[in-house]
C-alpha cells in the first residue's frame, strides 16, 4: 500500500511539473572532482523537451559572462570567459541523451583550483526560462607523509609528520599500535600562496610504548583513501641520536621547501604558456602586453581603485545571525548592529560572520562607525573570512595563518590590514563609513572611506573557499558598529565593474 501511495504521489508531482511547464532537476546540488580531472555538472529539462532551439547559458555565480553559451543552434565563441575556452562542452548523462533529449549538462575539462565555486545553468525558450545553481568543489591529493624521529633526554621519542599539497585542508590521524587518535602537539594546518594546504604535526611518546607508530593524512570526503607512513619505534629508538635526528629533520624540511618552490615556479611557467596559447589574435607586442598584465596581476601591488557610486548597484543585504554570535557580543534584533557585551578575553572572541557567503562574483556593502552625537569608533574589524578561520580564532585566541582578510583599527596603532601581511594606512581622520568591495574571481578586496570618496587599501589574494563578511566591534569601545542598509539591485540591474572602473 505504501508503494502504491508513493507511486500516486510521484505521478501527481510529475503531472504538476508538466502542467507548470519547464523545470530543472539535477542528480545533486554539488559536484566534486580531483585537480586536473573532468567535472560534469548535471542539468536537464523535465519533462523531456528538445532544447536544440533554446538558449543555454552556463555562468559563474553572479558573473554573467558565460563559461558556455549555446544559441541559434550553435555554440557561441564570444562573449565567453577566456579561461574556459576549449575546456567546456555539453556532456549528456546517458549515451542516448543530448540537447534533443533536454540534457544540457556541462562538462569542464582539465579542472583547476580556480574552477571551484558556484555555477548557474540557465535555459530560455520562447515560452519559458529557468535556472538552477550548483557548486563545484575541487580536491587535491597531497604528497605521502614523511615521518621523522628524535630522542628526548627523558627517553621519550618526538615523532613528527609532514605532508604538503592538499586541498581542502586534510585531516591527520596518529596511530600508536592498536591505539587511535593520539593528540597532536600543534595546530596542523597552514595555507600556502598556491592555495594548497600543508599539514605538520608531532607527538611525544615513550620509546618503549609500542612497536610502531603511523601517521595517516586524508581528505575529509575520502577517508577510505588515506596516505600513510609508519615507523618502527623500537628499532629506531636505541640508535636515535638527537643531534643527527634534528639535522635530518632540518634537511627534510629544507628539501620540501625547495621542492615546493620548484613546483610553484613550474606552475607560473605553465600559466605563462597558457596565456600565450589563449591569445587568439593580435601582434606580438599585444601578446607581450597581455602577458605582462597577467604577471603584474600576480606579483605587483593592487592598483589605486577609485570609489564609485556604481558600486552600490552591487550591494548585498548583509545580516548577522544573532543566535550564532558569541556571548560577549551584543547583536541587534535586525542583525545589523553589534557592540561588545560582557568581558571577552581577547578581540578574537568578538569576531562574527555575516550572511550570505560568497564563492564567486562582485559584491559591495558598507559599515557605519559613527552615530549622531557620538565619536567615531576607534576599535573595529571589517572584511571577509572563512568559517574555519573564525572558529580557530575563537578557540585558540590567536591570529590564523590563512582565511582572514580585513581592515582593523585600534587606539594605539591606527588603521592596519590583517591578512598574509599587515600594512599601516596613513589617514588624517578615521573613516565614519567604510565601504567594502569584494571581487572574488579576480582576488581583490578593496576598502573605501565613502564619506570622502577615498580608496583606503586593496588586499590582493586568491580566494579558494567560500568567504563571509567579517565584523568585530572591538574591545574597549562602547560605540556600536552598524551594517548599513540601502536598496539592493536585482541581478538584471547589477553591472559588472571593469578593473579600470573600480
């Protein structure tokens, strides 16, 4: 009876879909692929409809420049995001599928870390149009872990484990004989400039505790496929010499650093070749200019981005979840106002993330730092951060090595940036309203004094994970920090700001 009832419900649902017209179904909201592989993002029409006479456009999140564009019964070569040229095709889910069966699934070949993020499948006919959003996650298997041992003075063994080149951040597990989950001696993750994670951990054990110890490193989604290294403790401990082991550890770390640097230089060389191959037309001088522009983009300081009122057309409505805020932070009912409450031990505990989060596109919001009849706030943080970075700050009460990009102000040092490097910003007066412009795909995070129309600073980075707006009202400042509200433009009204217009 339950099966018959389920069939009736399904039939009624399909009938309602056919009546309503075209809709989209997918096998899953997200897709995961290993670096260098091919990813298929499923999207098809239901009920089955011939899509050969329709327009199909795949694009990245809020960036309306297509990665694949089909119209007038053929694939369009322009406009198209340059980095997807010759890498995207329609890929039916079944051998007999295809456009004439309503299957408009996208395949991306030779996937890179930059391809991770949100994708939109948009289909339009003369009578209907609809879209569906999916998220592509790119994973990278790192190098096998390397174990090193050194003997301590109290006859214990210090065992270190290191593995490089992972994405996302891997998990690490120690095994001592039949025992599991030994507590490591330090936070294990660090994030390199290439967007890949390195895990480094160590444990201290009695040299006679067990026959062997192992270190396993694996991706959170692929626990069944770890990379493991193990060492025989008893056979190594008698011959262990602390001076020799320390030298060996230093040698291994230096060797790994040389390997990582070599790999990064090879990556840059490959990117330069790709840039040369992707120049379809023009003179040799024009090609050299394009290559120089790309190198400058990667190495040089960000250009002086000027403030523009057009940025407000890219405004997003940011709110803070009051229930998710720490106890030492008071958040208004509307999720827009916040100030210190209670007695936090450090500034790190006051950090809170806003919603929504971003994994692509251009976005703008403003923060108010002065209210009527009050002085300008002296203590505050504003910017973006990953969820894991904020969690680490709250738990360890220290600055994370990655995942945080923001501007902060205090009474002693003035205004600085907080990111991979910290820079002081010279200004005669403190800003009353700070505008934040995030260009996720190009890796820019810019800050503005909107009252003076002045560009403060731009942080150049390479965003790999979803980031959220970050707020911190600062410790020792009773004045409130306000997330400002103004009309939010619809996607059709939002412009795509050029680099030279920002």
